[in-house]
C-alpha cells in the first residue's frame, strides 16, 4: 500500500541563528553577482582590468 501520510510526525529541525556576518556576506555576494551579469565584459576582461590597474 502506498504511503498516504496518515499520522506522519515530522521532526522539527532547529535552524541555526543568522549572524550579522552571514547577512553581509550574502548581500556582498549578491551585489557582485548582479554586477558581473550586467557588465558587458567577461571575467577574463575583468582580470585584465585589475592587472592593468595594479601595474599603474
């Protein structure tokens, strides 16, 4: 007989509390991801720009 979920007790999982560092890291990651998607240059081009700026 297939499982129909009658009297099924799901154990509740404790979620870990969010720290301020996690929120900042997620926001920074989101901003960087959006910038890379919207920029018309590739990742290799971005590396070239960084190397050029480091050299000057």
